């Protein structure tokens, strides 16, 4: 009996590596600690009613952001481990298998479980406030999306300690990712982790399109929307066209592995190239999905801190939409070297270059927003200004890569690695950081410490260039991606050391940010009013943090940058119309179903990974039961009475 | 001031990165020794210059604007908070990228056709053929005309075009000799052609550029380009001294693992075609290959044991299904 | 976007005070909410179109890859498929009648026609399952070859969609019998009928591409 248990445990848990053992112990300890703290302070009920069941977009946004910061930590540790391994030739710090797992999880986590949730977090917090709405279109679905993401991410991460991590690369090309190449469970964790969270992303895409198109405050026509809202719209449109492809692709890979089908296998007439096409039909739009909102954030910030209207609004809108459209016609540039023939390569090279045009136009528009402005440089603006040169250079190397015949020399090399890190860190991460610093007071009612933020900023920036500029050079020296070791005579070591140093500088930068948050919480200083940056858009017209219902009265929008214009009119002493009387506010009720249903998804996924039908079937039935339970629930909303709104407003705004 | 410094950082670092390594021979992509690599290098430089035409002014403009319009006491810079549109300016910056991209696109299309990997290199000399197979985790090279084979080692005569035919035994890889020219995927179930040529004698680094599993990093090989006489002498020497590659020997090579350089005086006839067509009509040829592809590593950890059990299961399942199918 | 109005649409309307204030709100909100849900469902259908589009694409890519196994021409019997096509088309028609009954306010008629639709759908699924069993007996299962993998996945995904629709329809009939025709149930019926027509259209493509073009 005991032997059987032992045997099972050694299959179930990943064993044998001190590094992993250490992680397992620390994870177990932190779980115990969390449970203890929650029990000791009697916080379980609070956690359940205030957070786990919340359908409030602001709270969901905060949960997204917390999860993404945790994932940034894990993905970052992965990155540093890789950099350590590459710091010297023939190093035996990580074994090949372990290294392969780490670069796989690094890629998946950073794109799908760090960038995506950080993006969704900002969507959630900002979009309803910017358009003068009280929540998103489907608050219940929104909560479900979050928990699906969360449990999908957990399912993926659990493979680190249970069953084994995936190790076939972040896009898991078959036949390597088939049963023949990856017989372990890691690949199944990969499929189900991404699948479950991907469904959540799809739902978020739908949710925000409806929110933006149907819930804007009266008067806010499409062409008066803040640019961030436009960017969210373009990103969400891209999501609903791209994510179903991912769902199908992973599903087919799952059927291959689980039922022995032959979609992408070598034998039985399968076609691995089809997978590569399909995954990039999602994968390429995916990078635009994450970068477009960053463009929106920069547009807001650059205008706010130049104290000037955004230059070329219409151009910007057109650029966003055309990027979103063309992103679907460039996927084959990820495999120019697959022998598709000159005409196919030429076509995809041209479409790729085409995207550079609207992107370039955006840069000019940001520059000319600053031109003849009054620039101030608090942290959000610093990130924005740092973004421009970084993204311009990254964009340029992107254009170089799009030159198909030249790509035969760049492909799969560190040149490519440097390029996409430059646009993803310099574009996406810098953008979301800028957004986080900008909207942090709106989320929590206090500012982050500027001094520490500047330290973090400089470490991030210097670290970034020190880390990735050498990688361009390494690519030209013939160093290919995903190698876990290299020979002494290649001459790759000096630049690799430099790059590793850069990686650790960014690690230090992250620590500064954590310190910054901790410090700012400890020395909590509430912002004086809801408009601490002298902002331009509606979210700054309400208190920070925003009350549950956001707007006591739905604003009547007259122009682009409406709040700025309102302030101008006030300063000019123009009479304002008397405020409309308050009315009861219609709000969605909290619900535990999203959380429970996502737990069921987790159980289903976990059961399928292990091929335990006794576990998968109850999980599946649980999902169905939750769906039905929701369908039969009619009591989904309530009204906040006028006197309560009055009381809240009086407390938040003082005498006003 | 600070933004300005940061503006310069990327440029400085780029310069540093280049100068640090002496711009020398280590940049093998920029130091080609064959016509294909040479054209690709030209193209890289040309496209870089075209891009720089736009990028450098933008970077300078950024620095100037950020510096000039920063908010400070007594700033004399203009402030026009509502200036948000200028058709003239916007036409300019839609126009400039469009012009550059058209130029670049023209060049790209031309080169894409010229450098299509399967296009023979013009030469008076007849091309030699080398059949390349990526295995887990080594490269097998076969010289069908000379009837010799090598592992992780290639010798070619200088100034003679080489027709590489690429395939893979299992997962996809990518065959890359940076100093001769760009890479091409090696994929199982098909043979793709890549023409390369060395214009100079020398020893060149080659690698598998596409991740294909555990010991992917060990899939490097050396390409020696010599005079034709030396090449012919080497072929003779291999024929005389090296062992033959038998079918069993090949099966052994397909087992997962790394390898040093190996030479073979002959190889089974039609082996390359066999590798390419091994997955066709699986039903009739039987799944004998599975075992080789799936037998596992020697670390013997618990997960591996589990994996093995799993894959055995899967095999059984598959056979079961096939059986049902008949 | 004349109706770009948030959930508390009444808030800017002003004017109406007094006793039935809340009720007025309720109606207005519901109307808005329901139209948003309808719009959201249309977006969902777009994603479903992409999903099926991808499956069709894989099917077309793999349509000749029978790898020495049985070919569709050998195994598929069109007669049964034509019958099930007819059944599904009819069910689309009956679901249309159900919506007409709903608009007329006839709750019993609505439930009756939904029930007929569900029965037709169930018999469609029954026929499909029978066909699959027949194919497996004849030696074609999902692991036989790439062609059959694509076949079972595409046809099966459609079948799965129909099955989900069935469960949903039964749930909806229960809700209708309990609550009658309200703005909420009305929206739900409209959505499922939209879904049902959509599946019908998908089936026409399945029938054409998989069966007619595959067998002939």
C-alpha cells in the first residue's frame, strides 16, 4: 500500500531537481501561510463576498493586475535562470531538459499570463470610467472571464510541481509537441491551461466590444471617444477573430494526443505545417492584440502630460484599425524558411511592411502632440518617452526581418529574439507600466512613490538595452535561439555576459517596483481629489478610487477630452447647467457561479491531462450545472437607492 | 536633460555592442563566403540604410522635441494646447513611410525571387548533391554521387554549387550555415532544396536553427570548403578507410542522442527516399518506426518512467486502433 | 449611435418622478440590457463562424489524406445524410414558428413548437450517432487517418453544438413554463432561435463540402 502511494507520488510530483524541490517547498509554505492568515484574521468571508464573487469591473481589474504581476515574477525568474545558464559556454547550471521547459514556460507565461491579464486589467479599470459607464456590458461574463483566465493560468503553472512542465517551445510546433515527441504530461497542461484561459479572453473581447459600442455616455460619439477606448476596441475586434483559431488549433492538438487522431502527426496523413500556419494565424494577431492598447495608453499619457490635444486623432483611429486589419495577413512571415515559394514569401513580406506605415504614422502623431506642448515628466510620461526610441528601433529591426530573403539569415537567431523582446518590452511592457503608474491613483486612491519609480524606470531601461542590444549582435554571430549551451570557440561569451548583466538589472528594477508599491502602501497618502494628474478624460472627473457605481450622474459628453473642456469652461467662469436630480442606480449582483464554474473547468482540465475520467466527468458536469444554474437565475441585479448614493457622494467629495 | 540622455542610450549601446566585439570575423552573418550569403548581406545593409533614413531623423526629432518643449520656468517655446491637426504635416508622414516602404518592397520582391532557395546557382561547374537529414539530435549527410555519408560534418569543394536536399527523420529543424547563406527548414515527409556555394576555402560553422527537442543545442556541424583536388582525395580516403553505414547502423543513428563527427564509406541504397517516404501510407508499411522515436532518455527519473509508460500505452492504443481499422 | 446609453438610461432623461418610477426604470433597463445581450450573441456567432471556418479549412487541407485507409466514397451513405439534412432544415422552420408564436404572445404554442424543434434536433443527433457507429464498425474512426480525424472533428463539433442547443432548449422550455413570455425569456428565445438557424447554415456547408463534394 505504502509503496503504491510512493509510486504514485513520484509520478504525480516533479522530483529530482533541488531547484524544483525548493520551489515546491516554498509554494507549500506560502499556501499554508495564506490559509493561516486568512483564517487567523477571519478573512475568508471577506475574500469571498468582496473579491471572489465580485462582478465589479474595478475589482476584477485589480485582480487581473495582481495575477499578472505574480506571473511577471515567475516569467522573470525563468528569464534570469536562462540568462545565467547562457552566461558562460558549456555551463552545467541547467540541464537541457530543464532549460527547454524554462524557455517554454517563459514564453507562454509572459505573453498569455502576464501581458494579456495586465492588458485586461487595464481594460477593466479604465474603459467603463472613460466612457462614463457604470460597469461593463456583461459583468457576470466579465467575472467568468477573469476566473477562467486565473484557473487556466494555475493549471499551466501547476505543471511546474505536478506532472512536469511543457518543453516544446511556447507555440509547441508538432510533431515535437505530439505524443511521439513529447510523451510527458507537460504538453497537456500547456493545452488545457491555454485553452481555458483562452476562452476567457474570447469572452472579454466580446464583452468590451459591446461595452464600447453600446454603453458610452450620451453625447460621446465614436469620434469623441478617448484614444485608449479606440485602441481597446481595435484590440478586441482582433481578439474575436483570432482567438477562435487558437481554440481550434489547441483542440486539434489535444485530439491528436488524446484520441490518436492525425491532424498534425507525421504518420496517418497528418500535416504538421498546417499547425504552424494555424498557430501563427492566431499568434501574429495576438502580438497586435497586446500592443494596440499600449498605443492607446501612450496616446492618453502623451496628451495629458503635454497639456495638449492629441495630434491627428483621425489618423490615429485609422492607423489603429488598419493595423488590426492587416495583422491577419502577415502570419507567414514567421516561417519564410518553410519553402513556400517566392510568391508567397513576397506577398507576406509586403503585407508585413505595410503595417509599418500606420505604426510609423502613430509615432509622428505622438511626437507632434508633444510639439508645442508643455511637457512634464512624472513616471507615466517617462515610460512613454522611453518607449518611443525603443519602439522605433524595434520596429526598424522588425522591418529588416520582414525582408524575406534577409530573414533567411535572421530567422531563429538571437537577432529575432532581440527584436521581439524590444517591441514587446519596449512597447507592451513599457506601455502597461505607463498605464499602471498613470491610473494607479484612480484604482487605489494613492500615488506610487515617484522617487522609487524613477529608480525602477532607469534600471528597467538601462537593463533593457544592456540585455538586448548584445543579442542583436549575437544573432549576427550565428547564435540561434533556444540553445542551452554553446562552445568556447564561437566567441559568444562576452556579449552573453553583458546580456545576462542586463537581465539582472531588469530584475533589480522589478524589485524596485515591488519596494515602491510596498513603500507607497506603508506611507499611504490619499490623493487630494480624483484628478491628480490634471487629466483630460472622464475617469478623472470622479473621486479616486471610484465609488461602486462610478458615476452618480451619467455625464453628458460634449467634446473629445470632455473633462478637460469642462475644466476650461469652469475656469472661464461659464455657467454650468444645474445637475440633474440623483436617481436610483441599477447595479449587477455579485455571483459565485463564475468562480465555481472556473474551478470545475480546472478540475475538467486536470482530469483530462492525467486521463482520469473519474475527475474529468464531474468537472464537466459541474460546468454544465453552473451554466444551467445561471440560466435559471433571474434575480441578477438591484438598485442602489438615492439616499445611499447621496451619502456616498457627500463622503467622497466633501461638501460638494 | 534626463530624457535626452536616455534618448542617446540605445544608440550608444548599439555602437558599443558593435565595437566591443571588434566588428570582426565573429559576425559570421556579415562575413559571408559564398554568393548567396553575399547577396543576403547586401540586402541586409541596403534595408538597414533604407530604414535608417527614417529612423535616425525620428530619433533626433524626438530628442529635440522632448528637450525643447519640456515645462520649465521662463520657457520661450510656443504652447498651443488646441493645435491638433495639420493636413500638410499628416500627408508628409503618411507619405514618407509609404515611399520608403515602396522602395524596400521593390527590392524585397526582386531579391525574394533571385534568392529563392531552390533556384540553382549559375556556374560552369556542375552542382554536387548532398542529402541532409536531421535526426534526434545529429545531422546525417549523404553524398549520393560519391556514395559516402557523414554525420555532423560536411566537406565541399570551393566554387562548386552544392544542392542540399533537406529532410527530417522526426521533428522539424532548420539547416543553417550562416557564412554560406540563409537557412531552410528540414521537414519530415518532404525533401526541400537549398543551393549554396563556398567561394573561398575555409571552415564554416553550421547548426540546426530550429528547436527540435532535448539536445537540440548539440546539433552543430562543421563545413569544410577545400580545393576540388582535396575534396576528391577526401572522398577517396573516406571510401577506403571509413566503415559502411548499414541499415542497422542507420536505425541506431535515429535513436535519440548526440553524436560526434562520423564518416561512412557507403550507405544503403535509396535511404534518403526511404526517410522521406517513411510516413506515407502508414497502414501498409507498419508502425515499426515508433519505437525508435519514442524510446526515452537514460536519466531514469520518475517522470521519465511515467513518460515511458505513457508512450507505451499510446503505442498500444494506436495499434489497437489500427487493428480495429483493418 | 443614438442608443449609446448606459444601463441607467433614465438618469439623463430627467423629468419622470413619482410612484412608478422604479418600474419605469426596470423596463427601460431591461430593454437595453436585452438588446445588448442580443448584440453580444451576434459577436459570439462571429467567433463561432471563425471556429467552424478553421475546422472547414483543416478538413479541406486533409481531404485526400486517407493514408491507405478507407476513403469516404467507400463508407459514407448519402441517403441517411439527406434524411438528417431534411430533419435539421425542418427544425429550423419549426423554431421560426416558435418565434412567431412568441410574438403573438401564445405561450403554449411557443413551448409546443420549441418542443417539436428539440425533438427534431434530437433525432438529428440520433441519426448522426448511428452514422458514426456505422463508420466505426466499417473501420473508420478518428485515429484511422487524417481524413477521418478531420471528418469526425468537423461533423462532431457541429453535432456537439446541436446537443448544447438541445440542453439549452429544454432549460428554456422549463423557464418559459414557469415565467411566461417576459422581455428576458423573449430575448432568450430569440437568441436560441438565432443559434439554431446558424447551426442550420453551418450544416448546409457540412453537407456540401463534407458529404456531397467528399463522396461524389
